[in-house]
C-alpha cells in the first residue's frame, strides 16, 4: 500500500514518506497561480478524519491510546494553523511523532557516569534473565497457586528458594517492596511500642532526605541511642538492653566513613550479648551482597552477617544484588515467619514482576552490576580509545564508583573521554539519551556502565553532541 493521497481543496499531496514529492507535485500540478489563489493556507490543513486514516495511525494504535494519538494529530494541526508547519507537512509530522512516541514517559539512558548503582537512573540495570522473567510474569502466573493441586500456595516461593540456595546461612527469606520497607517491617514487628537499641554512629541519612531514625520512629518504636558518633563499645549496648528492648539494630553506614579515633562493635561481639539477653539482633546491610565480594572488602554481606550471629538481615534488591527494587529479609526461621505474619507485611509485599526478576537475578549468572564493577581496565581503555578516535577527543584515566550508597570512597579504576562541558546537555537531550559526568569544567564519558553492545549507539550520540557544539 502506497502513501495515502489527500485532497484538500484543489491540491493533491502525498502523506508520510512523500514529503519531497509533495512539493514537486504541488508545484507541478498547481503552479504559482494556485498558491496565489490559496489565500488561506489553513484550508489545506488535513482534517482529523483524514489523518486518522493514515497507516502510521493504524500502526500506532497497538502502542498508544486513542487519546494520545488524537493529541498528536491536534498538535500537528495546531502547528499548521499557527504557520509553524506547512499544511502539506502535517501528515509527515504526525507519522514522525507517532513513530517516536512510546506509551512510556521514561526514556532509556546510557549511563556514562562510571557510577554503577546510579539512584537517579533507577539503580541496577536488570540482567537479560531478569528481563525475560519479568516479561514472562507480566501475564497470568502461578504466583500464589499450586498448579498440581489447584489450591492456593504461598506467594513468592521461587524467589524464596533462590535466595535460600544462594545464602544457605539463612533459614528463611522474605521479599518486600524495598529496603526501607524491610526495615520498617522488622522494627514494627519486633519493637513497636518498645525500644530499638542502635549506635549513634549508625543513625544515617541515606539520600533524598531519607533518615533512618525518622523511619524507625515512624513505626512506633523508640530509639535507644548508645555510644557516641565516633565510638561505641560493647558495654554501651549492655547498659542499654533491658526489658523494654524490642531489638538491637546494626546499620551499615553505607554512604560515609568515620575515620580516626573510632570504635564500633562487630556483629561477632554483639551477637552473644543479644542472645544472652534474649533480644533479636537485626542488621541493615543496605547494599544486598549475599556473599563477600573481594573487590569490596568493607562491604557487608548477608552470609557473613548471619554466620557471625545476626538473627535477621535486611537489604535492597536493586543495589549490589543487581536486581529489581525489592527489600530482602534473610535470617532465622522464627523471626522471618513472625515478620511475614505481621499485618504490615501485606502492605509492603513485593509484586509478581519484582519477585520474578529477583528470582532470575539471584538464580542466574553475572548481573550487569557485577560485570560493570569488575570491568577490565584494559578493555575499558580500548573501548574509550576507539570512541575518542571516532569523535576526535582525548582519553583520560577516570575512576568509577559503586554508587547507591555502596562502598563509599572505593575507586574503580578506568578511563573516560573528555569533551567540553557544554556537550553534557546535548548528550542528555540526544537520542539515545546519554548521562555523562560533569567534573572540573569538563564532560566525561565513562564506558564502564555502557554495555559493549551499545558502543555504536554511544559513538553516534557523542558524535552528534560534538557536531552540535560546533
Ligand atoms: C539503601 C539503604 C536503605 C534503603 O533501601 P531502599 O531499597 O532504598 O529502600 C536502608 N538502609 C541502608 C543502610 C541502605 O544503604
């Protein structure tokens, strides 16, 4: 089927791909006299019913709502009425606008910052396995059904099994909506109306104004602060634990480090005290490593914390674990079950998409987060040099970061290309959108978190930005 031909007034013109023939044909068939006679070009603007008959509209109906499509048509007609768009170009403009419009307002971004877990970019990018699981779970799935018996089953058994297989130190696992929800559920179920004993050195603000002490107090638990900002001793905990203690909480102060004259109490030291007094020891890990990563020796992990004597750990699913937004609770059976049965658990439960993606992340191979963390500096340099040669820029050493509050201050040695600072906005607003790092008056493009498969797209985007600077 060829492009549709519209008749408006006396002028025939081609829609869509016929933008060049339009003018030729118009000039050919009507000549100057027609233009003179067309006193009001607005009469040549295609009507809505004509535009709705375009093949581009039929194609777009699979992706976009009728309301969105009509808004696109109205916008093009309005541009023509205001004179910004020639009436003959309206059909083309509609075709182009519909082709690029997606039902999703979120735009995919190439992360060229070198920051692996970038909160403003949605933290962890999902693995291929997780994306497939998420798509498979998008329809009806047996999330709470035993297909063998046809009866109701517990929710999230697959994710639970994957977590327990990956972290045998835990007896039981529970997945909730995010890390903050995991902490709220734990403090509510264990300490509402009672005290949470926590070191002053661990009362952190995580980001976007999220303050841990406020969150804990919002559950109706009272904070019982022990020690000082830089030093807390075992006897501080011993003095504070009493009949009113709901739990002892240790928080990984993920995004900062206290240096110098400091003292903290390890889980290994604290666990026997908590056990002797009969209070649960909860550890908020933050980052979500299930086992130690040699690259990040100071980053806590669930297996080590539980082995050292923690009763319960809480963590995020979308930081170093590399999965979807989720809160992961791992620990002793009795405690996790108590949390799972609390009425609040229903309000913070994970959705089927997150459960599917988390299970695939934990059961699957290397995640994009781990791949970016462990990217070979020599390979990063080769890729940066190829990009630099293509666009005429310089390559400089550049350290990446874990981000998302993980491993503060730990550099990930790599490379970046350096562009003038003004390139940053052009990159952000380009297609595909690229987020570079702006530092010291320069725009730095770091390839650590850009999948190699996207190198060509990145080169094209950087080239376009460089051209835009000229
Ligand atoms: C990130 C973090 C949280 C909050 O987790 P979310 O998944 O963002 O809700 C809580 N505690 C610590 C220590 C963290 O690092």
